[in-house]
C-alpha cells in the first residue's frame, strides 16, 4: 500500500486517509475518491489530500475485517457488516462470553495491522450486546498475515457465548437467633434478582436450623423436588472443612469439590455436588447486590460451564473486587453536600434521516430543538451545561447565542456519537460527580424531568446509573456516575452507551417518567407529527 499526500487532481480512485469537512459537506476517511468528490474539493479550494493506494497484494480493510470476524465468531455470536476496517461481533443470546485467551494472543501477534478486542472472559452479556471487535489498523492488509490469522481462528472458537439455561434453583437458608427474618427475606430477593437475567427461577426455599443434618435433609428434599442447582446460605460463614455447610452437603450424600476461592469479596465460598447437580455454599457477601466471587461461580453454572478446583484457584488475578465501579471507594473521602451533576448536550450529529436541513434548528412552538433542550438543562439542578457541536457548528452556536453554556467542538463528529461523548466528558470539570448525557432532539424534556433523574442519583446507595423509562421501556437522557467516565470514553462508533447499562445492571436505577423520554425526532414525518417545522 502506498500512502502520502498528493494533489487533488491526481487522487481519483485513492482512499481518503483523513476525514475532511468543507462547505457543509463531509468526506469520511477511507472513502474511495471519485471525480465528483475531486470536483467538490477543488471548488472548495482544497489543493492536496492525504490518500492511500492499494496494491495487488493488499486486501481492503473492510473485506479483511469481514473475513476475520467470520473466522473468529463461534456459537451464538453474530457478525456485523464491516465499516472503516472494523467488524463488530454481537451476542445472539443472554449468557457468558467465553474466549480462548491463548489463541487470541496468537491472533493479535500475527501482524500489528490485525487486532481483535473482546469484553473480559466470562463477562455476562445480553442478546444484541457487542462482545468483540475486529479492527484492521491500516486501509489494507497483506494476504499472508490475513491467512495466518484465519488459520489461528479456524483451530478454535476464539469468541463464543455460552447461553444461560432456565434452571430451577433450590435455596437453603439456615437460621440462628441473631439473624433477622428481614435479612433472610432480602437474601431471597437478591438471589431471585441474580437468577432473573439467566431466565432461572427459584423452585423453593427451605429455612432450617444451622446444623449439618438439617442442611442435608433440605438439600435432599430440593434434589427430589427437581432442583437443577442448589444454594446454601449459612447463618454464619464457613471457616473450616468440617463446618456446617460443607458437612451438610456430605450429610445429604453429596461431595465437596472446593472450599474457598481467591476472590475478595467471596473468599468463603463452598462448591459441592449432589446427585450430579451443583451445590454452592454462598459467602456472606452474596446477600448484597454488589459483585463478588459468588456471581462468578453462579454465572458459569447457569451457563452450563463446568467449574473445577483448578479454575477456581486461577481466579486470583483480577479477583480483588474491592474497587469496582459499583462499590464505594474506601480510600476516597465522601463528598460534602449533594452530588454535582453536569448536563452534556450532544448536538454534533448530521441528522441524515432528516433529509438535508439541520434538524436541530427545526422549530416547535417557535423554539429550535437544540435551544429547547439546552434551556431545560439550564433550568434544572445541573451544575453546568456543556454542548458538543460539530455538523454545521456555526448554525448551532448561533441558535444558542446568549445562553450560559460551555461549547465544545467535535471535529470527528462524522465518525459517530461516541466521539461527541468522548469530547464532552473530557471537557468536564474535575469535581463533577456525574453527567447527564442528553440528545439535542428531544423536545419534551423539561427541567422537572431532569431534576427527577438527578434526585435518583445516589452513589452511597450504589445508584450510579439513572435511566428514565416509558411504560418500562428505557429511554434518554441517562445519568452516569464519574466511575464510568473511562468506559464511556472508550466507546467507539455510533452505538452509544446502551451496552454499558447492561454490563453494570447492579448499579442501575430506573425512573418511570413517561413518553417524554421516548420521543426524539429523526425524520421529517416525526417532526411534523410533533407539530414542528424544518428550517427554511
């Protein structure tokens, strides 16, 4: 591949190396330049462009990405059509992501041009969620490295999803005088919540005395009743191989497979087996919704993945979960006063479905869409309002003239919504506790709605992601804790942050609002139905 600057007049047929914005038009990087493109560039006074020209031994980035993604994808993984050298892989079912780490490492070492990135191994995923991406770094790759990477992928399922199974789960809870009934009730609710994403159900609960014989009898009863998996919550934590919970598994005729695990919280887990069915002695931390080692073992079993002592003992690296995003940071002093929330209005998009006019300047009730959203943010309890501009930047800024907002230009707006999120978050003040990410084409948003979302945000109670709903269906805007700023800035493309909500379900609180959070205006028909009109 030949790469470099050349006169516009000589660039026909070459691939544009960098996106260009001129005279209200955008040419995205990677586009093959035609005579029409060159004429537009010359008319705009552009004299030179940086381009790439493929040679006979090169495979175009999109073709290469498509081939490799298809080779990488294992069972229950769907391949998305390639774009700009990238092909994303999505889960076809709710389950756990299973990856071949060694094979992926070999794949990524074939050539710097060839890359494969995935979510962490055994991450819980939902149907439709992106789980991996194949990216070709330059505009083309040679046949030799492409075929070498394909051979590695053909020898193993590099990326697959193990679907969750709708198991019937039995619960045993032991009782001591010091243990409140409300704690047992909460434990049951937490267990049901953990089972729900997998489609598993609680078959029955047995509350028994805290001794081995009682536990053994309850486990035997649940096994006869058809439990596929059994969980035991002891009233006091397991501390020895002869303790009540492991002894109870043995009293039922089962066997203990593993005592303890190198995951904190979650050290005091017991794994056993009865009648060929798994039994988990849950650590005390599993009474909490926060992530712990119990979740890791339970998820694998619900997905039909065998859990061996060797696998458990290998969980130490990455097993310190004390400072995950949904857990309070013990070394950070609590902030005084209410959380400080910034409003971030995304107003950089091209709005292609609107057919040409800048939709953000469309008016409803004599006010442009973007101004209406910004005024709602300014009237709310948000500490600051930042607007990210890009497409037709001057027009949007003129529509907001006189408003006390921070304007941030996104020169990469043509590459998708993620670039606006990245630019906007990077511009926020260091003392911001959370950000309310708002779309600029939602005319029904009010300050009252925004204040309700802000009021629901409570880091001390692990309410770190606030999502509005309409009849139970999620909408926008979404409020994110600072704990997730790094992940938000790592998003790519035009997909937004929806998958992060699923990945951090334990930190999400939903607030039922109504149709105001479901209406955004993408087409002329939708605009007219809402009583609006496009700018002249």
